[in-house]
C-alpha cells in the first residue's frame, strides 16, 4: 500500500460536496492499494457505529456495528488501529479523528496483509477522513442525520448545536465531556476551550426540563463564552452571567454550575461554584475528596460571589465535574444511584487502565442502565486531567 496522495483531497476541498466525502476517501484509498473503504460515525449515545452513505445515499455495508464487543468498537473506544479479516482480504480499522475528538472509524479492506508502513498510511487516511468531515459538516445535515438512531427533541437539537467538541487536548492536559439523554437532553450543558496556557471549563444545569430549560442554558453558555472571549476574570464572568439571567427571567428561573480555569503550566485549578454538586478529585486512580468551595447561589437569582477557590493539582490528577442527574437517579424499585456507586465505577475503570473517554462512556451508560434508560433529569460529566510532560 503506497502513500495516498493527500494533496488531491486538499485541492478538492474548496469544491468538495459533503456527499462526495465517501467517494473521495475511496479514490484515495484505492490509489494507495486498498480495495474498499467505509467511513462510520458513532451515534449520539456512542453505542453504534453507523456507515456514512455515498452520493446516492446507499452503501454496501451493515446497518450499524455495535461499539461493545467488536473490532470496530475497540478501535473507536481505544482510539487505535485494529486489524481483522473479511471475505475480500485483510481489514484495518482506524479512528476518525476530528481534531482531538474521535467521531467514528474508517474500515479499509486490503488485498495483502498490512505491514507497519501500511498501518501508518491507514492511520493517516483516518486523520484525513476526520479533517474532511469536520470541514464539510457545516455545509450539510448528512453527518448529523447519520449519527441519529431515533428522533431528537427540539431542546436536544438546540443543546447539541451549542456544545463544543466533546474532547480537547493539549500537551499538558485534556478535557472530555458527555451528556445524556442524548436525544432528549434539556437543561444541562458544558463548555471547554484552550486559551494560551489556560484550559477553561464550565458545567451548567438549567432549572427544569424541555424547551425553556434549553433556551435558559443557551443564554447562560452564550454569556459565559462572550465574557470569556473578552478576557474577563472568573469573578466578572460569574457576576455578568447572574445579571443576564436575572434581567431576562426576572428571578423566575436559575442555572446551577461551575466555572473553572486550569493553569496548564502550574496545575493550579481556580474555580467558582454556583449551587452545583462539588467536583471530585482523583489521584492515582483513587478518590481524594470532593473539592471544597463555599457555594454562591445559582445564577439568575442574585448571586454575589461567595468564594473563588484554588486547588493545586499533581501530575496525573483528574477532576470530574458532574450534574446532579448523575447521582440522583433511581431504579424502578427506588434505589438511588448515589455518589458511592458513581465513584466506585470510576475507580474500577481507572484500575483497568481504560481510557478517559471509555471511563466516561461506561459511567454514563451505567447511570442510564440503572434507570432503565429513562432518565428523569439530564446527566452530564466532564473529565479534566492534568498530566504535563515530565
């Protein structure tokens, strides 16, 4: 398998129709010696990998591949190439990476067994697939619709359009988030961004559920992003966020949440708590404690800042932000999920050396399974890990 001519794809991007993505990847893969290629995107619940159709909206591939217990799913969950065989030859699965976020996999069928050089070329095709999809995604609904396995509510649609990439990386740290129920989420949201040597993180939970909560959350996130981009300190972002919500809703609705900034060089986490569950600090795979910060009142009801706390992290430390829907859900017999089960699941997964993305997904699936996939409140997790180069 020879090196694909990526310059051809780069030259075609200006006029590339979104529905041509699969055909373009196939042409490049064939020039590199592959017999066929299929791009898969993960659904919004991260349970099934769904093939991207070609220009005629058809594809000779399975309807979907389960993430759990499959080679494709291992490739996606662990973000690494996986090999297999088919009737036509060897198969190489490589992750489709849109920046730091893994959004699917690429299946390449080869005429011969792959060697180290071939595997690297396949991996590069996965990177190219992610770049092409990311560039063309704003021009089409195709990729969004591929990822939907069922109807999505209007509030959920608004929330997904508001969300940042689910994962961002720097050499010193990374942040990853999930929220459920994916197709019916209402008031929960989160945001993160890297600005210079600062990782900015926010988690928010708007009162209630449904369209009103979604609109409230959108205003809160919008206010946060506006002032963050203006370079305002956390104290000012907090005050203005409270003022914007109070002015718009007259104190009749509110948003709980936390705002945080991680100094990527020193590992100092500065944060504010507005009536939200305290985040958890884990060190060497075990819970240290919930971080302490005297809470201010929720935003929107008159929330003067009570405290801006600081925590010095150690290399490898993890801070888990979460909404109350994670721990307050109950099973059919009334058994609460609880903080203890939440922490035990994370510690067990960390002991198995699972990736952070896999830990988050396993945890949120356990939360949903505990409630028979009928969440009465949104559940959101944000995982922040500081691990600078040594």
